[in-house]
């Protein structure tokens, strides 16, 4: 195996590559010979990387671009696409219930608050920041993102604000502290609810923020504004119509709903990356084409107020997260294990590349009840 001399992993360490002078930005090492790795399909390569059978010396992002579309043997390619379809669109998606949804969320988010704290910003924002310039830091970008969301929703004192999938409570705290709203959030993650509630109390906002550990489908009441930031990827395309109907039912007649999330191009098919994410990163969810998102929102009774593609901001955010994961490699491995650390490193690096290349998008849509 190729090892780094510090906590910065070999994948990103500025070391001399064995392919120096050949124009390559990376080289493969590890227990699997490079010649064999060159013939492997994308999914098998990803799993070999997680198991540390393969390491990347040099630019991990360049390596991902090089191996991203490796089909492998024809039968293997068909099997991978079939498995990805079954998880995203088939039996698994249709049979999803509240208990399974909770398990899926907890699989990703309940690993360790301390792990996420090592690579996220101080507000624990696990979605794209808004970079205002070339020198903008991740911390500044995440604060700018929160402020934009609140302003796009026209938040003001006294409004009832709902954050669906509130994570560690950063948006709730920002909205209550800066804009004076009465804020409610829901999450299926015990670890997120516990920390978010503690942070709200620490900020002196316990009387203005309520955080519930529950499925959004079980929410009741009425709210003036609602937001869903990086959550509806967990909903998946098969449940998108019901998702928008539920949010519509929770909003006051003049309510606004801001939905931010990752979407996929209309004609993009399931592939090895789809299967990897389903099995090892975000089980139970899936990406929906933008046209379908807008269609389901309109069928639920919403009209589109504004729509913005933020994929370049997400690409830069993912690169910042990868840098933080690399800088804290040793601590991450102690908290969640080497396999989980390498899974997140690979997933976020691949996400950065896919956002940069336009293979996935992040879209913010502000919706209003028709006639509101």
C-alpha cells in the first residue's frame, strides 16, 4: 500500500507520482496489480478502494474521472444496472416505509457527530455553501447560504417556519436568531436531534425552536414558510408526488416553500455509481430529474416563484469537505473506521467531479401555493 507520512492520505498528498513525466495526475498502487485494476468495472474499483486493495497516488479527482465510466465485462455491466434499478425504482423503492426510512437515515447520519464535525463547518451544514468569491471560505459560504435561504423565504419575526430534515439545526438557529421566526424542525436521526436541541438551548433559543425526531409524513399543523435543504434526495422519485402533497398540506394559504436538492439529467440511466451510493452511502433514496420535480410540485398545487442551479457551489463545497477529510484522516479513522472514512472520501470526491462536469445538478426552487 502507498502511505502518506502524515494524516494527509496518499490520495491527495503532493508526492512524486510513479507516472511523473507521462502527463498523468495519479497512479494506482496496492494489493491489486495496476494492470488488473485497469480492466475492472467502476463498482469493483470503488469497492477495492474501500477495502484498501487499491490506493491512488496523486489526484483522486483525476482518478475518478478516468475510471468513472468503466463498464467492465458486458454481463457484469448488465448485472450492476439491474441491481441499481431494483434499489432505485423497483421493489425496494415501492416497499419503503417509515421504519425503513428511519434506518436508512440513521445509517448515514448516526455514525458520529464528531466525525461530521471534522469536515463540515462550525454550523454543521451538510449541503452546499454559497461562495461569494474566489477567496470565500467554507465557513463564510455556509453562512451566506443560510442568509440567502431566509431572505428568499422572506422570513420575518413571528412567522412559523418549518425545516424538513433539519440536520444539526443550523438553519433553524440562524432563522430564529437573525429573523425572529418560531422554528420547528424534524429529523429521523437521533444524533442530529440531540445535538441540534443542545445547540438551540446553548444559543438561548430553546423557547423559539422545537426539534422533533419524526418522519415528515407524520407532521401536523400549519406553517407560514417551509424549507427542505438536501433532504428530498432521501425521498426518491417514486415518492416525490406524495412528498409535495404533504408539504402543501402543511403550508398556510400564502405559504412559501424552498426546496433545495440534487437532481439528475432526464436521460441519465442507473449505473455503478448509483449502486455504490445506494448500498454504501444513502440507502433508500434516489435522484429525480428536474422536470419531474417541477411537475410533481405543480400537480400538488404549487407554482414556481424562482429556480436556480447551484451545482458549481456544490462542487466547491465537496472539494472543501474532501480537503477536510484528508487533513483529519487519522481522527476520522479512529471515529468511524478506515472503510467508512474512505467511503465518504470517495463519495464526496466523485460528487465534486460530477457536479463540475454537469452529470448532476443542485437546484433551489421557491414554490408558492397557487393564488397565494
